[in-house]
């Protein structure tokens, strides 16, 4: 290794060959051989961090894409399909030309042209896309053998759709046929019907149906191969007949079914009264939808509905615009796919900021840990680097070699982490993962050279004290800290006002991290004060362990701000993330409780069997139950408005309300009134506002009347899921109205199968646990929850690693001190206490500070955070908002882990030092 000229003699007096004088040891190889353990540890840290960083964007892409595809699948083809439809050619054109426009060859050519006009990234499913001709008005069928529920004749729709043979199999008979000679004058046609249509309309093979001027003979009954596919479900009437009810006040109903014609029979529809239209049915390929393409997808749909793509489609189908095309209409494109995409995009924008909070927190902690690893290496080699600078090594040459040394380890490790991320998460964008892994490798590559350049910019061998108690913060540091304080205050205020909406920027997502950073900087400034206050009382103690440990803790390096920053940021992020996850669980539990009313609910429209409550009470897990009668048609003041009236056993129902937390009340408030008095009643806020506290009569469905007086107003009650109700003592009702119709059960680990077995067949059984499982509307929610949990776990792991690196940084000094003290008579037990007490101040500061910071962060940010998007279905009626609340376990567990690690490290180091002995630690010339 050569950094400077050695001044070796040259000329005739030289005794060694020139080549031998220039032999140097390669820097990188020498350093890796000198410290292989440190190189392997650094490679492992870089690989793990690069893997996490590269996997994160791909995991987000995966759950967002899966959520979009699930949303499209749940929307059904009738909403996601794209329909292009055009009226038949103008009646002013020759008949032959009009007939040819409806023939399969012409429609197929136009179908090909329409497909080419679909803008990317919208991809079509060619197997489910189709085209054809159909009637737009239902044609009445006078045949008396077709069912007539109210006397109205059935109606049919005639459809000549391409691809019937490939999408259906003949259950009976054969598919319809037609030849090339079909014209607008043809009246005899063949048709097929689906099995559902044949069953509902009593159609058989060979049946003849008279639809207007057409005589249609049914040649086959077919079974759809993929009934839920777009071919059959874009227009569900194609496979499933519908029973249509006439608008009120009429009570007439009639059936509507579809007769499937051969594609070549389409020209015949020009002569009927069904007003035929040509159509091209385009089904998007759901599996190709990607969340990152949402803007382009919406733009493509807008272009098809009213843009350049629609203009090109009209040019291909309608030809040049004329006065006849304006008179008889032109080609149109309709779809609800854009509404599906907008709804999903709105949900994604609500979820993304919550995930960004976890990402920023974990990323900050990971970056700090990487910087700490570089700082640990720089401190371990401070003497070596100072000696090289003193012997003439240039700063540029030194940093260049450090950069090369680190790059040889970090780049392969980063590539290995990237490969692991690509294998672990096979879906998602590769570019974002590569950039994330490159960023991790770049940080660790430049951290050590920059740290060395800052420390060794001036050549010096001995340095003064750099402990946290003696070093005064510079003005630049004060300005930087004040700037961070202003940014944190602005982020918190912005988050409280705007919330985590789709318009929230990165600064808002950084709010928890900024709060943790500011708290860390404040604690670093306050750290010496308690140590100074404890040092004086400790000096008066008989032993030297307490005084020495506090003195050593007070002389902690000023660079301890990085470990404290990592710990507080990680603890804040873990507390915030744990509270988010706990809030999600609590919101789902509460929504399930509101939907069921108890842990389980058995409902029936008729009075329950008398022995049912006892059978249900014996079911596994049931601790208590309340049998109630629910009358939904009770009419207060004999008016037209109905209010649900609940008859209960006061003691059982009061206990149930107390256990569920839904409208708790005192059982004595529902005592049975004496003769001539109004029965006391519990009422909802809306009901009490309408009827007040005066006595009023309530007419029951059995003809009896009950006079009630509202004595207590509740927001909710378990027996009724709505916002209007009256609750009275069941003894005040007539025997018929008092019979229980609902049983509400509470308990733990209820057995749904046992409850359903005990309940009557006509009863509906709802379990709170099953209802809770329904409150996951999209993979977007479950995926975001999983990524959030992973980010919190990773942040906690990095916090533990930060503390370990902090303790490892000062391990040589502590080991040497312990060896010296043992030569002076320090016992092993006292040595353990010394190391534990020395490491405790920083650990206690981080644990207490992290707990308080996490608690304060949650209370500061909770007004601006709504967990509904990630916790509950967007369309759930009970989604009234899920607030962020403090989770005690998320605050206590990480802080306790930090303290236990600090104590365990001290004990372990004392044990290891005792095994090695004092002689080895006190050898002269060892660099510490």
C-alpha cells in the first residue's frame, strides 16, 4: 500500500531490483483479510436492507394490482364490459346493402377494426369478446303455453351473437342454423335457449314461438360453459330470464327471455318490430389490469366514450358523417369500467398515505443504522487512518481506497439482496426495486469515506474530549434542529387539518418520523442533565460502581445522537404502526358488533320454539343469552310510521347491553308499570325527539295497544340494528307479542356449527366472528395491512440492531476498563453491575423517550387519521369512521425489548471478558 514517496535511493548504489521495490500489497485484499468478520457483517446488513428496500415497492404493486383485479371481478361483466353499438343502416339505403351490413362477415371485419382502436394499456379478452345483432325492444309472444304470472304475455329478445358454438354445449337438440339466403323477408327462424330460460318459460326442443312476424322453432337447449364470463353476463338476459314488474300502481308482471339465433339469421331482424341494432361487445382482460396504469386506463376509456378513439370507431362503422347518420343515429360506446376504476383509485389514495407513514419510518431507521455501521467502522479504524494521514496519505487517496474497499463488499451484497427480493416477490415493477437496492448500496458505499473525510480532514494524532457532556452544539446544528422542529410542526398541523387524503404529500407522511427525530434531538440535549444530577448522590455511596458507571455514561461519545435517533424513530414508528393495526382490528370488531348486536344472533320471522333458549345456552362457548321479541311493525300513536318495538327481560338484556357496550342501562328502569300507568321504555335519539317523554299509545300487529313513556334515551341497542327503536319490558306486552323471535348470545369461541344445529332451519344465524371476517373488502386492504405489519417489525428489528451497534461501538473500551478494575480487586458481580449500569442510561432514555414520543405522536396525529379505508369495506353502512387510538402493547413491548437487550449485552460482555482474562486485554500496544 503506497500513499506517498518513500524516499528510496536510486542510482548505482541501489542493491534491490527496481521491480522488487514497487511491489505493493493490494489495499482491498489486505483489508478484507485483516477483518473478514466485519466485512461479512457489513455484507449481511447491506443484503438484508437491500432485500427489504427492493421488496417493498414490489409488494405494494402486487397488492394494488390484485386489489384492482378483484374490484373488476366483483363489479361483474355488465359493468366492466365495453359495449359498442350502432343502429342498422339508414332505411334510405338499398335493402341489399342494409342486409349485407348485418351479415357476419361485415360485422367480423368491423369487430377487427374496433379492437385495433382500443387504446393501450387496455387489453381485451378475445375469448369473451363478441359481436352480433339484437333487438332493442322486447317482442310480445301471444302463445298461451308460455307462463303468464298476472295474465300479461311473455316477451322475448332475439339475439344473433357470434361464437355460440364455442361458449355453449347442447344439452338437448342442436344449435340453430341459417343459410346465406336469409333476407329481411325471411320469417321462419331457428333458435336455441339456455337451460335457465327453458326451465322458467317451459320451452322444449321443437317448441314453436310466435314473436311478432317471426315464427321461431326451438332446435336446442344449451348450457353456458362459463356462465359468469363476459360472453354470457354482459347482458344477463342472454342466459337468465327476468320477471319484470310493471311500474306502480300496476301490479302486472311478465317474463322476458332471449332466443339465440344463428349469426347468419341477423338480416331477418330488419323486418320485425324489435328495432335491431348492431353491437360489438368488448371484454377487458382483468388479469392485465395494473394499478400503476390507472391514469392511462381512465384516459383510454374516456377516449373510447367521447374522444379520438370514438371518432375512429365511428369512421370505421358509420363511414363519413351525413345528414342521414345524424338523423338515424351513430355508433356509441358505453361502459361503467371508468366508475369501477375511480372507486378503486379513491380507496387506494386513502390507503397509500397510511402505508407511506410506515415506509418512511422504516426507511429512516434503516438509513440511520447504515450510517451507524459506517460510523462504527470509522471509529474502530480511527487510529489507523490517523496514522496514514500523518505519514502523508492524501485525503482524496484515503477516501478513494475506503470507497473501493466498501464497494467490493456492498455492491455484491446489494445485488444478492435484490435477487432475493425479486424471488420473494415475483410481481411488481423491477425498476423501482433496482433503484431501491442501488440507493442502499450507495448509502453504505459513501458513508464510510465521507465519515473518514470529515474526521481526518485535518491531520492530527491526538484529539480532545468528544463526549456528550463536553461538546457544545454548534450554531449550524442549532439552526438545523430548529428547521426540523418547524418542519415537524408544519407536518403535524397539516396532517391534523387535511388528514391522510389523496392530496397528502410526503411531508404529511413524514410527520411521525419528524416527531421522533425532534424528540431524539431534544433528548440528546437533555441527556447530560439527569446524569449530572445523579452523579453527586452516587459519589456519596460506599461503592464505586454506581459513581463510575454514571461517570462513564456521561462521557458517552457525542455521536450517540445517531443511536438515539434510530431508537426513538423506530420506537415511534412501531408504536404508531402497532396502534394503526390495533385500531384496524378494533374498528372491525366494533363494526361486526354493530352488525350482529352480540357475539351471536339467532333470528326468525316467527316466534321461536319455547325450548330453543335452553338448547342454545348449552352450546359450547355460550356464557349468557337474552331472548327478545322484536316487532318491526309497531305504530306509535296509531300513525303510519313504524318503529321496531323490542320486548325484553330487563335483567338479561341489561347484562347483555353492559357486556357489549351498546346502550347500557339500569334494569330497574324497565320495571313493569302498575295498572293504569304507562310502561317505561328505552328509545333511540330519533324516536325520543319525535315523541318526547309524554305517554303515547303504540299499536301492535296483533291489534293490542300498549301505552309507553320514554324514560331513557340510548344511541344504540343490541336487538335492533337501525337508529329507531323502542325497548319495553316483555311482561307489559300481550302473550302473542311477547313470544321471543330473536336470541342474542355472548361468550368466547362460539361454535357456529353447534348453534346452527340447535336453531330451527328457518332461522338465520349470524356470528360476530364471521361478520368480522367479511370486513375485508379488497386485497388492497389486506395487502396494506401486511406491508404495514412487516414495516413495523423491520423497524423494530433495526432499532434493536441500532442499540446493539451502539453498545458494540464502545465494547473495547468497556472491556479494557473492566480488565483494569479487576486487577485492582473488582469482583465479577460488581463488573456485571458496572456494565449494566453504564448501558442503562441511554437505554432507559431511549425506552422512556420512545414510549412518551409514541404516545404523544398518536395523540397529536389521531384527529387527522381515519382508518376506515384500511379497516372496513367502503360500502359498509356502519363505516362511520375508525379513529387511531393508543395501543399499550405497541408502546411497552418495543421499549421493554430495548431495556432487556441493554441488560443482556452488559451481562454477556462481562461474562465473555471473564473468560478471556485480564492479561490478554491489558497487553501493551493494543489499539482500543
